[in-house]
């Protein structure tokens, strides 16, 4: 089995069924994914381009760092693990919200986190082909010009709305 994930229902409750992520995507079965919007101390946002060798969206840019929630993991644990694996960063990201994301290859529950991270990251070259820091205006322009994953558009739009709605 490839990357094992737990199936969840329409309310994000674990069903107790473990399947491979590729099968979950192929069959349209709900599962969990955790992502983090990474900011530096100046408020810039980390953007990266996925490696060309990745199975999903090779060469696309992303506003978020993340991946599937492993069996028995919380969204927060998965987000922290993904930051360590992909960027060599050891921080505890803060879960902001979850939503049923129907963009991308298949529907899934998406846990969106935020973390302030160091300017210098050690990106895994198997996952990340390029990374850089953009201001929000620069990122808004890039979202229109560069090829981003569907999750990036959906998660970042909701992230901005969440930040605007916060007191």
C-alpha cells in the first residue's frame, strides 16, 4: 500500500478504514490533509515549486506546505511532520480551520495551519525544486501568473478571509 490514510466522513469523523492515498484519490474517498501557510518575521509568505518527479501536480507552485495526515495523527502533528520533512523546520504550527476541499484531484478535508518560520529553510530537493519569500501583493500577482496547485488557491483564499474576519 502506498501512503496509508484514514477514511473520514462528511463531518470529518474517522471511519476506522485505512486505505492507500492513491486509492483514496482515485475513488474519491474523503481523507485528511494538513497544510501550513509559512510566514517569516516580516510577514512574507513562503512559496515553493514542487519537484517535477512528484506524483501529484509536478512543477506546480504552492502557497502551503503539507501532505496527508497519517493514520492516528492529528492535523497539527501532520503539519509539524510535513514542515520537518519538506523544509527541515521544527515548529508547532497553529491550526486555524478545517474545511471540506473539493478542489484538486479528489475531495478531502483540509486542515489549514499558520507558522512563523526562519528565513532560512533547508528544502528537501525530492519535494521542493525552488522556494522563495513573497509579500502578499507579490503573491497575489504570482497566483494570477504562475501555475499553482488548486489547493493553494482554495486554501490561501480561505486563509485571507479567515485573517480578515479575525478581530
